[in-house]
């Protein structure tokens, strides 16, 4: 009767891994311009400061901004980037809390022997997913 619980737990872990992996791949892939968009330079792989400089350069060239407009727009972009970073940090923290809670609930369903195996599975999973990010271009390691 209880044989479905480990199977369900394994499926939940698998699904969480698939979702996490899919999101990671999606977020790490550079965004390609749409055909006909006129975008010549690819900025997705550039560090954030370089992206800001490239955006500023394009806006100046294509919109003929005044010096004052350019300064105000650059400040808006920097402020927005800070707010987006805070949102990413907050969401990441909430996801980590949810995963910790899920693991705790799963442990509660397992026998002591299963918990040992589960701990090893989770350690292997964590080791695989904890790869260091490649260093940003232009920054020393």
C-alpha cells in the first residue's frame, strides 16, 4: 500500500529537476535577434555595464538624445537593473526555501534506510547543479 509514496516522491524530484534544468537552460541561452529587427550587435553575452553602454550608444545614435535625456535615461536603466536584481535574488531565495521544504516533506515519508539513499541522491544532484558560473568577460577570476 505504501509502495506508491517512494514512486511519487521520485516523480516529484524528477519533475522539480526538469523544471529547474529547463529554466536554467532558458536563462543561460543568449537571445538571438528576430529576423528583420535591424539589430546588428549581439549584447546578450556582454556584462551588464557593457550592455548599458551599447544600449546608450544605440539610443544616442538612433534617437539623437540630448545630453540631459541621455543622463536621465541611463539613470533609469541603472535603477531598473538594481530592482530586477533584487527581484531575481528574492525569487531565487523563495525557490530554494520551497525546495528545502519539499525535501523535508519527502524525508518524512521515507524509512531511515531510504533517507540515507535519498541523502546520497540529493548530494549527487546538488554536486551536479552547483557548477560554478563562467567568469564574466573582462573580469579576473
